[in-house]
């Protein structure tokens, strides 16, 4: 009976260490930038909402990257009503389309993100379909 308790204790400790290792690599990965992102990679980043100045953290898979030229940005500024009253607001040139963990798609201006990391295990979690748990 003592051997079973010893084995169960060792198994619980090893399982806990593996779980902490996985969580560490999901939230702490290799430092990177969304501006230099590659399609198919998973990134964990903090994104600044320009209207309120608040930050939100995202775990997302990059599915598309678009580099906007100056004339495209000026056309967006001219045709869009979004914050047209705000003279400080500026669009940045890198627009990144991401798939969120719940399956939704969202676009981010790469230059508004910070604390961006490329976790090693997150790509596997997206393939397994369990990334929404984290």
C-alpha cells in the first residue's frame, strides 16, 4: 500500500510540473513582434484599444498579414467614419488577421501590440482545439 501512495505522489508531482511547464510556455514564450509575424504562428500579446487606452491580452493564430501603403492608409482615413473627429488617431501600416481560440477572426494593427510572445506549445493547443481553455 505504501508503494501505491509513493507512486501516486510521484505521479501527481510530475503531472503538476508538466502542467506548470505547459502554462509557462503558453504565457511566456519567445519574445517576438506582430509586425514581423509569420502566417500560421500562434502569438500571445497585449493589444491597446486606441479609444479607451485599455489593454487586452489575446492568444491568437495569425492567418493573414497585410502591409498597408501610405495611399491605402490615407484612403481609409478619408472614407472611414471611425474616429474621424480625432486628430491624434493614426492607423499603422501592418494589419494582422488572427483566428481567436473560439474560432472567431479579428484584425489587429501590429504596431499597437506589446508584450508579444510566441509560445512554443500554443500551436499544438490550437491543433488539438483546447486553446480556448487557456
